[in-house]
């Protein structure tokens, strides 16, 4: 049995609700801890499970604020609060992520020391990395900007879509996985509808819909995805933890 687990820190879009932060997830496998997307408001619930200085890595799908904004407050926490990092936190993200963070955080003539908080690796299509007991394989997807999906493997296998239109790269990445965590924010040419999420999940063992837009309820998203997918469909409710078998 795998010890790969997914905890939903938040799944709202495009801004947090009173009881649901934006997109952010904690992936654990044994002692390995990975913060996967750092959307608005997710740093708070992350700390119910782990401290910043206990993270093994952060992985960011793309640079829209509802997936990355809490990197800004994480920077202050890592360098200027009650934590002492043993080393900068490994951060995997789209090209340009360091300059994007520095552009916001620098308030004078000297660039803020982003690299003192984060050891940054820019993602590319097909990029792979091993973090503790976890293997991460990233694929470029279709979101109108540099954006990535990821396959997380440690005994079991989890695929996270990030934000993307249906595309061959995501379908290939999800083929044979134990669980697909897929956004369902459509209709929009750069997102999945719930029905499209169901179709993308055809080769997956189960489907967890997330990033459900404010125009429909989570229950409606699950029901609509289930019209195109025969397996178990669930909603990524904040606070939920899934064991990936």
C-alpha cells in the first residue's frame, strides 16, 4: 500500500471564499512534504500540517495569483520571522518565477534576496526531479501562458492538472495514474469544464475535481464530470485528505 497522501489546503478560484483558500495542496509520502501550488490563503492551513522549514519542496504550476500569491508571504516567513531555514527551500516553477517574485518584493535599489529563501529550478516540458521518496514529472500544458501539470509518484501515482485546457500532454501524463486532481473551471478556452475533466480522467483510477468556478456548485461539478467518467468522482473540499492507492 502506498503512503502517498494529498491534503487540500484550498480549491477556490479566482479568489478565496470565507472558508476556502485558493488552489494549494500538500503532498506527503513518508517524511517527504511538498507544497503544490501556493494560492492565496493556503499558507495558513499548510501550517496545520507542517512548517515552512520542514518542507522538502514547493512546486508551482503557473504564475496566476490564485496559484502562487502565498509565495510572497512565505518569503517573509522564511527569512524574517521565527524560522531558521537549514537551506533555501527547493522551488520548482515556471520560467521567470524568480524575477516575478523579486518584482513584487523589492522595495528599493537592492533586489530582495529571493534566492536566500528559495532554491529555484525553472520547469520545462518533461522535467523530472526526485524529492525525498517522491518523483515529480512535469509537462507543459495549454493555459495561454507558461503552465505545467505534474505526475507525483511514490508507490501510488497522482496527477495534478494545474490550470489548462484539455490537451494531449495532460491526458498522457494522467494515463494509468491512481488519481487525477483536475480543475473544472470552464467554460473557458484555457480551462476544463467538468465534462472535459471527466474525459481527461478516462485512464485514471479516480477523479478529484478542483478549482471549481463560482458559477456552479461543487456538487454540480461532480455530477457533470460523472456523465463523462465511469469511476469515482469527488470534490477537493478544503481540509480533505486522500490516500492515493
